[in-house]
């Protein structure tokens, strides 16, 4: 039974602590409609559950990234595997957006409105990719997926600045670097449906990373920290290994990175 509450945090809890995929999508779109019609209640009156209690569906089977099978993109099997992996990324991104809403309290209402918009767009992306998968005769959960995505949420569950540095400004920002190359590959293959899908996701993700940058800078300044220095220190402290490059400087600038931050990331690659 879908909970039709008008409270943002009740809806967030329902999305995070239920493994029902369809309910999660329905509730996410329901919350966005409430926001758009000024009916959403932002009162946070319920206690925060531990992040370790978050519920995921039984499928897909989760594997370490190094154990995931490699497939060529110019085969049907390779395309199916690519879009299944992307579906998993977008599905976990719904959780990431809801968790940043649910876990971190006493922030401006606009913060929650921004991340609810992001949750809604991630849910749209997931549904679009899921429909795209049907042309390959598979659904989400039919193939394995890698298990590393949610770990970053668990590792940053106690610090909003760490969460913003590592998730939107590192993990999600990586999509800004690699997606244009994937779009180019599908153009070469003459796959216009995949090009259109990836282009829509890419354009939305620029905005998601930009919101991560905006709120990171806002909250760093609120703590009387230098945002650039705080970002560097949190990446060193909280990200396991070096961020991957090369970096799409022009798009990262649009998404709120500074040239100084990108220079530093590039220097880290060569250390």
C-alpha cells in the first residue's frame, strides 16, 4: 500500500526502507507533485534510522566491480550489459537523493526541494533506461551489478559536507567526464535511441552536480571554511583511492567546480 503522506521525511523513509521498486518510483513522483503544488510538509518529526537498515531489492546480484564481466559495446549483449549497469547507477541514485534528504536535518527548505527534484529526475532516468532494456529482452535485475555505489553513502552518513564532496562532486561528476565519449560511441554505431537517452541523462546530471557544488560551497562557508580547501581535504580523507580522470573541465566548470579544484584533481592523477 503506497503511503500518501504529505510529509517529505515520512515519504523519504518509505522510499529508503522498502525494497519495492514500483512503490519507490510512485512515491518519488508523488512527493515532487506535492512540492510543485505547495502541499509538501517539511516538518522533520521522526527519528533518523541507521543507514545500514536501508532496504534494496533482492535483485540484481551485486558483485565487486573487478568481478563484473566485460562485454563489447558493438554487440547486443554488450549494449544490454551497459544499459543494465546504467539502470543500476540511476536506481541507486534515487536512494542517494532520498538519503541526503532524510539523513541531514535542519537545512534550508530549498536544499530539500533541490534534492527532491533530483530524486524525481533519477527516477525518470531509471524508468527510461528500464524501457530501453526491454528491446534487449531483459529487465532490471536480470544481470549482475557492481556493489560499490552505496558504500560511499554509508561512509559519509555522518557529515553532509563529506557526502556532498564524495557523491555529487566526485562519483556523479565522473559521469560528466565519461558520458560524452559514450554518446560518441553510440553515434558511431548509428544507435540514435541510445544517443537521445544518454544525452537527456547527461544534461540533467550537469544540474545535479551543480546543486552538489552549490550546497557544498554554501555549507562550507556556513562553517567558516574555505570551500576549495575543504573539498580537497574531504576527498583525501573520504574517497578510497584517487579520483579517476581525465576530467571534462568545461562541463565541470558549468557544474560548479573551480579551475583550482580541477587543477588539483589533475595533479592527484600524477602523484
